C-alpha cells in the first residue's frame, strides 16, 4: 500500500499560505488534483480537517504536522507532502513552527490501512535526517525520491 501512495503522492514544494487554514486548502487542492476525491468533497474535507485540528493539533513536534482524515467521499487513499520553509504556526506539541506537512486522506472503510500509513509517517517525522534532507530537496522530484528511499521494504 505505501509504495503506491508514495508513487502517487501529491507534492507541494513550497506552501504559499502563511497560516494553517491556507496550508490545509493547498494540501487539499493537491490531493483533489491527484484524483483522491471529487471536487464536491473538497469543502467537506476542509471542514473535517478543521474539526480534527480543533480536537487536538496534528503538529507532532520537530517541525512536522500530519493533518489526516477518513471520509466516505474519498475514493482512494492519498498522501500529500508539503514544505513550508518559513514555518507555520500549528500549535504543535513542542510549540515550534511546522515546516513539513503530511496530509493523509483515506476512505472511511479502510481504518487499518490509514493507521499503517500514519505509523510510517510518524517514523519519518522522528527521523532528523529525513526532515533535513526534505527541507534541502531541490523540488518535487527530489522530494518524491526521498519518500521512495524511506518507504518500507518488502
């Protein structure tokens, strides 16, 4: 499952927005452009992500946030990786700005696969080398190659 998600991942080399709400909209647009869900689901997806953030920040610390949601309108699991080199306020658990964002959207009926992907993303978030190389990557192709290098083997 993860190799397909990596190969199909949306990439936002630099988040243009200066805040969490704008960043979520950019990530959702990238997922929608990749065919994860129809256009009509985009607004509902944004609302669900904001509701999720209101429950508790998805800012894991170390400059990483993982907004994620399961939704019945999602046709296939999708990952979007975005960078915000300047940093975004995300109310992360360590209080630091977020520079690396992973948006994970999943069909509502695939909770185990959703959790498997979240575990992999959490491993990446803890990896200081991954974070550093990602921030230094020269564009989307280098970002995707880094994801491929970090995907589980087997």
